[in-house]
C-alpha cells in the first residue's frame, strides 16, 4: 500500500458494520415525520382557499399543503422501506424500546422540538431577526458532535447570511416578517 493510498484510507475512515436496528430507526423517524406532515396539512387547511385578496390557486395555504403532502408521501416511502428492512433483519419484537429510542437520538429530537417551540413562542414578542438569529446560533452550536465553540463561527456566518437576506427581502419587496 502506498503512502498516498494509506492517507486516503485514513481520511475516509472505516465503514461501520450495518446496524440491525437501522430499519426500525428509519421506520420510527418516518412516523415522526409523517405526524409532522399531518400537522402541517391540517394547519394549511385552516387557511381559506378563497378570499378577497386571492383565488384558490394563489391561496397562502396551498404551498404549505403541497409541501406537507410531499413530506407525507416521502415519509410513507421511508416508513415502508424501514419496516421491510426491520422485518428482513429479523430483530426480535421484544427489544428494549427505551434503548432503541436513545440510540435513534430521541433526546436530541426532543431538544430540537423544545428549541423550535421556544422560537415559535418568541415570535411576536421578540423581533423576528433577533429570534431567528438566536435559533440559528442555538442549532449551530449545540447540535454538533464536537465542542460548542467550534460551532460558533459557522453559526455566526449562517446567521449573518439569513439576517442579510431577510433584510433584503424586507427592503426590496416590502414583506414584513412576524
């Protein structure tokens, strides 16, 4: 093995063996995404499809409904694939669900849901750009595998880009964010 190929192999790392719970993890994740898409679809249906300012095809809820349906369809495909893989792997039905959810990352998922809920509660009470910058910084710094400080620089860059684009949209198009 040459020095160059050794360096190339060291950079790529070793592929881990397949996880026998991967099918179940895909299935559970897809169910969560399916529930999320259902929530968005229901919320989009609360927006009237016709009004004094729009007709049905220009309704503000139509885009959200289409995106929710696309997310739901993709989630169904992933759920079916995950269920098929889980059955094919022959994983025992008497598995430790608590451990499975921990390995899947339920703690991080619930933390992310909490952060997004806090962000939604801040909207209207805190200026939009401040709340959005905080959301980006929290996700960029705390949902990393390595240290928080290593996430600070890319998070600041992402927040600056989002704030810059948001300000441009507000100035050019006159769109007022919440």
